[in-house]
């Protein structure tokens, strides 16, 4: 199906993300931090990046800014965060992320939610219709939908 790059420093979370997405048929690669992020994006050309916000060292916001500043063509970049407080989603979206998923994930809906991002207009993977239920968000001159991460 799709190539998904997961940037996550928690080995247990990485193992879970990888297992759920691979069972759904996706090719998954992972990084424990941002040290090789730009190089990996250039080499692997993922269809989607799932980027943890709370990484040791350079956090997800800084890494996302560095990706955008690189001038490289980028896939959708979705924030993964344990932050689920009021305003966190808005802050993440204002920083230019294409979506927001909270941890811990729901293993029964996670792969489907990722697939909704991949089907979103402007994604590099598919032009299929988007079934997401949350609002449109302009990004880079395109409109993208942010799927509801709880699978509603």
C-alpha cells in the first residue's frame, strides 16, 4: 500500500505502530529521532510521516520546521503526541502539520485513520475520496482533511 515513516523515540510505541501498519499492508520504516530524518525522506520518499512531538533532543516542531525549510518535496506530516490538552491540536495545526494523532493509539482504528490521511487531497499516495469527518485545512495551497483519530 503506502510507505510510512514513523519518527518515535519510544521503542514500545514504535513496535506497536509498525506492527499495526504492517498488518494493514503498509511498508513502515522508523527513526528514533530526527538525526537522519531529511536523509531518510530523500532516500525513501515516504507517502506519510508520523512525527512524534516529544522527542529527546530536537522536538517534532523543530524537526517539522527543518523539513519545511529544506525545500524538499514533502509528504503529509502528521503529529503524534501524548498531549491532548485544549489548544494542543490547534498549536500543532498552526505549525503546519497536516494532521494530529494522540497517543496512546487505538489499535482497532489506527491503520484506518492513517489510510484516511493517505487518501486526503494533496497526499502523495492516492486520489481516492476522503472519508474524514473533521474540517478542511488549507496547507501549501491545497486543502487537506484531518481525520478524527478516534475513528468516528
